[in-house]
């Protein structure tokens, strides 16, 4: 989004590691990239399968249904494309209905009052949080028991990434806009911390056939910045995890800046902690206080130089420990950090697992998967007797793409476990973490991040103590082995048809050199303003050479984001039409029911022409496209572009209200309901205009008939097809 403060458009990687644009500048070999058979997107999809539309069962525990299902008889992408829009509303194709079902402030218990939406509401620990982001659906049968085949009743696990703020204050939730000077009042800090984290909320089809959330469901749950979480995996108990709150390094409080999600093969929920470092502060003389030890290098690499101010000033809320923990300075006299919060940031930045059906169990931070700005976690296709792979991206400028491979080999018996988190211990606490290095010939390799790797053991910038240190400081370890810098890796997802892995690279505004933008670098006009770099982003895809545990892969670019009228030889390399053009791909998920690839945008470059959107794609496979040469003054750059989409393989499905980001995708098992999140509508509103709703840039969802007041609210919508069919057909 074109935020006044874009907390996601950040970068701390100043290493000399090769950038992906440099890889492409070495003239990719067409012969190597296109090696193997080529299949059209349609032929690949028609060989796919879909879940049967079963009724709810009476299972005592969730059952994981495999993606292999009957071939759909309906036509995929059979809807009429939605046009670009600047309207303050949610627009879906003809024949579809979108209904708001769960918005910021909605009470999760009957004891909490209805949301007034005027800044006077309290009890946010028992209300929907803000900035709805990634989410997953977990079915329930008619009796309310877990069921993978629950199509009319289930749980939504929803990330609440952040809050809308212009300066320090999350102004829409405070009556008079809140305080933008330090210290911040405790009452304001308490509201804002409670709005972060996740929700688990029961949803169901009501008597009218419309979806609604269930107030006071026994399953309803909030996890906030202060909820106790377990540290799990190699870093548990490590010296880096010790704090005043947890002297033995086994626990921490809360999950923060949750962005993308995932669903494990055993049916649990995982959430990624993204750009969390900005919530902490460090004193202006903290480097010296730490004796300029190696922790200083780690803190700087993760975006916290001494003197760095925090995003909201939560550390100034008072003397209570819940406020003090946001100060990451060395303030105590201990040698191990058990008397202050110098190590507190080391407890953030993980993939976190939860049992969505059991709110009595604490969430577990899976440290074996590494610590960085996590987006989603995509699980490779399971094969009995083979290790499990988890794909992840680090969403900051010039950061990396990662893969975790479990030590344990997959057993189909674990698809329906009695204890989800114990199964997570088995597969996610022991294994190997890899980082991607892309080669100019269309191949790539996974480099293990191990203390036994000579490049890591001898890294001059940071002396790693043990494997836990490598995982906690995964960015530094990836620097050491020369991983390839990427343009803000956002969500990732695995194509259920062929197991190929897709990554959205949303954009990179940090560079403007002709060869610096992966492979594009160009100028784009927004009104009278010039934007430079990889303005519109692209979607990368890779194919493992020998299954999920492979050390090698091949890759190409599925789609380049661009305006349809942009230069076809330099910018619109995918030849997008007006019904397909998009900018800054972010959310990404494959529908298990149909195989459709849903693409969501978080854009600031094209918002003079359209609000953010969601597209439906029917992708082919790596190597199905052609070679393209980009002519720069400094020299030509060759790249490979996926097969040009047609009206049958890519089209716009939804456009959201003003200033929103489209994010979060979940579906019922039968594919007949699609849940989508609308994040931060109206975030372009100035805090100075809070008293005048006519000056809000958006009044959604109030203008759609949902809830009190006119202040804009993040919300979840349920999309259904009027004829009762599957979404996207």
C-alpha cells in the first residue's frame, strides 16, 4: 500500500551477496531452463483433482484430506473478469455474493458489548483484532466436532498483523485519535497490544444461508502480544533466549506482526511473525553497554541499531514488565540477560504453531525453521517414507528464500493425530534449514545453514556459537554462504497439481539501477510522481529436481506484474491485458478444491488506477514460456517468462475498497465458500481528519451495512456463488 509510513518496505541487508537481478544479468541459458516436457496450463489443470463435497462427519480429531480428488466438470475461471475500480466497496463477479462476517472489534464473548466503533470501546482481548491478514479454515461437523469435511461450520484462524497509524498512535481505535508524543498512556498501549496476534473464531452458515461468526463459541480464542508461548526446537533453553520473563529460555510472551499462514499436513495452524523488530527500541548508548559484543552485529542485521525508535512507543506505557519488555537495551547487571530484556527480540521472528481446536494449549515457536521476517509457510506434498519440506520467504528488501527439511520421514498415520502439537514436535523441531542460491542457467541450489558449514563457522562478521545461534540469526548465516538477494519474498504456496513452489516477490523500491530489479528496473509514473525499481513485482516459481528434499531446483518467472499499457519489451513482459494487469503481488494460495492459484495485491504503484485486487490463475509449469531480452543502456539482460496467460488462465476476480490490501485466503473443503480478508481500508486517512467521517478515505464496511460508526475496519468476507457452485468456476 501507499502508506504514509510503510513499515513493510524495509531492508537491512548490506552484504555483497549476489542479487537475483545479477543472476538474470548473466544471460540465462534457454536450453537448461526449458529442459523437460512442456504442458499448457489447461492440460495440467485438467489432469488435477478436487475434493468431494462430503457432509460433516463425527470424527473426534481432524482428518487431513489429500489434495488428489476427482477432475472438476465445470469450467475453471468461467466468471466474467472484474474491471479495475476506485470505488469504496468490494466488487466481485456477476453471480457472486460477498458478505462481511467478522470485523475489527467484534466481540468473541456474550459478556463483551457490541462494538461502538467510536474509539471508546474496551476489552480488546476478547474482540477481533486489527489488520486481518493470513487465515486458514478448520472444519467442524454438525455437532461441533473437528472434521476435515465440515463445509457449513468451522473455525477461522486469522492473523492480526498490525494497526493503522499515522505516527505513533493507532488513531482509529482511540476516541480523539490517541497520543503521538512520548510517553504513551498505558490505556492506549494496552488497546494496541491487544489488537495484535491471532483470532480463532467459529463461523457457520446461518438460517438464511449466509455465513456469520458465532459469538461465545467455546472455540473462540485470542492470542495477543502478551500471551505466553513456548519456545520449541534447537533454540529452546539457549543462552540467546534467556530473559527476565523466562530465565531458562523456554518461553516468551506473544506473537507479533503476524502475516502469512499455513496448514500443516496433520491439520494444525501455523502463522509467520513478519516485520516485528520495529516494535522494539534500543538506547542511544547500548552498543557500549553491551561491550560492543557480537549481539550488536545481530541486532543491526535485524534492523535495531542503537538509538532506534520503536513503532508505537509501547515501552513508555509505564513501569510494568509488559511495557519494559519492548526496550531491547542492556539495562541489567547480569552476564546472561536474565535481569532485563536485552534478548527479548530473539523470541520473535518464527513460524508459530497452534492447535486451532484446543485453546488450552500454548502456541509453540518452531525455532528449527529459522528466525527472520516470516511470511507464510508452505508444506511440500507429503510422500510416505520421505522427509517433509516447508518453504518460506523473508519479507524485507534484498532478503532470502528458505526451505526446511524434517529429520523425520512422513507417515500417513500422522495425518490424523491425537495430539497435533506433539506431531509438530516430531516434524518441525528437528531437521535442516536451507537457503536458496539461484544460478544464471535457470538452476538453483539449496545451501544448508549449519554450524558445520565452513563458511558459517569462519564468518568474520559474526561468530556463531552453536546451531541454535545459526537458526536464531539465520539472516547472518545466509549472508555467510552467499545466498541470493531477492525482491521482498512474500507469500509462498505449493501447486497441488505438480508440487512446484510459487513465491510472490512484491516489489523493491530500494534500487534504481538498470540491472537491479529482478530482472526489471524501470520508471513508472503515478500521476506526476516517478517511481523507480521493480515497481510492480513478480511471481517466481521453482521445481525441485528430485522431490522436496532435493538439493537442486530449476526456476522461472510465472508472471510479471505490470500495467497493461506498459512497455511490452521492458515492463509488461507477461503481456497482461486490462482484465489481468496487477501490481505488487503479495498473498498467494492454491485452492485445494480446484487448483486455482489466487493472487492478492498490496500495492502503492497502481492505486491511481485501481484499488488492490485478487486474481485467479490456472498456471502451467516451470519452463513453459519463452526467453525475453531486456535492452538497457548498460547492456542487455535475458530472462525467461512463463507462458503468456489467456482469458481462460488469468483474470481479475475481486477489487477491494479504498486504501485496502487484499490478503488472506481460505476455503471450505467443497470449494463453495471462499474467505478473504480486507486489511486496513481507509489507511490513507489523516489523523487530523478523524472527527469528520466525510474526510475518511474509506468508510468500509459501514457503508456496506456492517456495524456501527463510520470508522473503517479490517474485516473478513465470505464469498459464495449464487448458484451454489464452486468459487472460480
